C-alpha cells in the first residue's frame, strides 16, 4: 500500500501498452475498470 493510501495507476514511460496498477487495496474493482477504459489507452 502507498503511504497516502491511493493507488498508483498510469502508463509506464518508454513501455507502450504497459499500465502498472498497484496499491489499490480495497479499490480493486474500480482500478480494474480504470485500466481497461478505452479512453485511457495510448
């Protein structure tokens, strides 16, 4: 878990198509929806 309790989600520089999503704890369902959202894909 991150210090502030918020997840780390986003693209990885230099790695197209790689989106780490970690530290989500109880927010896993929302995290899953976020990383699969077509609007967030490169």
